C-alpha cells in the first residue's frame, strides 16, 4: 500500500515538474531567440560607425588636397596627422544593451535549469521505482531520494524558474521602454 501511494505521489510530482519545465523551455527558447535578434541590432550602437570614420578620413584627404594646390594660399599646415574624435556610446545604448544582455542570460539560464529539472525528474522516477528490487528495498531507496528532494528544496527551485522567466521578461521590457 505504501509503495503504491509513494509511486502515485512521485509520479504526480515528476509530471508537474516536467510539464512546468516544458513550458519554461518553450517560452525561454522563443524569447531568447527574439532578444538575441534585437541585441544583434542594438549592439552596433555601442561602437563607432565605420561610416563616421570613413567620412572623417575623406574630409581630411580633401583638406590635404586643397592645401597641396599651389594656387591656394596656405595659412596652416598640420604637422601631425589628425585623429578621429573619440567615441563614447550614448548612455541609452549602454542601458538598453545591458538590460537585454542580462535578460538573455537569465532566459538561457532558465532554459538550462528547466532541462536539468526534466532530466532530474526522469532519473528520480527511474531510480525510485525499479521493478527488480523488493518492496522493502524500493521503499528505502524512495525515502532516501525523497529526503534529498526536501533537503535540497527542489520543489522551491522548480517554483523559482517561472519567477526568473518573469524577471527576464521585465528586464527586456525595461530595455524596450528606454529603446523606444
């Protein structure tokens, strides 16, 4: 009787964890793909554009050509080559990319943890319900693993995953508000 009740309880727990993990994996995968696509666009705002550098050097080449013309008076000839102006990305670009990279990292971490949770639930069922052992031995194995589940707070860890996904979504929307 104990064995049957324990197996039913374990099956419910493992099924709940696996279904939660499936939903988290699906959402995290799609969400991470969307965030990664947006990050590839906005990360370009963090470095100086090659067009700006090209325009700077073309302007300097034009000035040198004008100075080299013998028909034009030469009031000033620079002794050192001009350097492009220093670049610093806009603060909004830094904030948006920081929030979106953090959101992406949390989302990918959730996907990894959800995968581990699925693997652990399958392994838990496989180990705690072996058909080849006596009922007494199976009960001891199950008690050992059930104690581990309680000791390491795996139920809480499984419950934290949706919260992390929500945090990731919140960070993404915060970055989106700044971006727009």
